C-alpha cells in the first residue's frame, strides 16, 4: 500500500467519524422547556386534572395547551409565570391540559391567578417557562 493511499484512507476515516450523526435524544424536549413563552393567562375552577390528580382552587396549578401537554409529558413540572403588565411573578405545577388554550396560553387555578392579578380581569398577558 502506498503512503498516499494510507494517508487518503486515514483522512476518509477521520472525516467519516466527524460527519456521523449525533444522537440528540431528549434534546428537543430540553429546547422546548428552556424557551420562554408569551400568551394569555386565564383561570378555571380546578378538580381532577388530565395528569390524574385532584386539586383544589387554593393549589398553585396550571393547565397547558394540548400541543405542549404532549400526553402528560410535562405533568408535575414547575413553571414560572410573569404578568407582563405589572411584573408580578408566581410559580406553579402543571396538573392539567387546556384543550381550548392557544399554543402558549395557560389556564390557572384561582389562587395562582390572584397572585398575578385580579380574578375580575379574567385574562392576563403572561410570559412563562419551565423551571427547576
């Protein structure tokens, strides 16, 4: 084997190793969780949620849109929420799915909503993201 053939072979082998696909299992979920969302925040009277747990109106919980809910993939995850109008923040746990919510909208328990605004307002503009 000539030195040029050997050199070419080693170069091709190294190039193939760098060009190999990398497994990104879970990377999409991590990107979804780190992205901040802006949407409408409403409130609802809670009970048995889609995550299979019964809650009270005094619990700090939210329901998220069906496309983010993803068959319960985010159940019991913490969420930080901010009322963009007054800057108030609160933390909640995902416990339900909101079929009528837009992609980035959330439905909150009454006690959680009251930490951010007045129930009579009915709808708040909020930003939110998953947190630890």
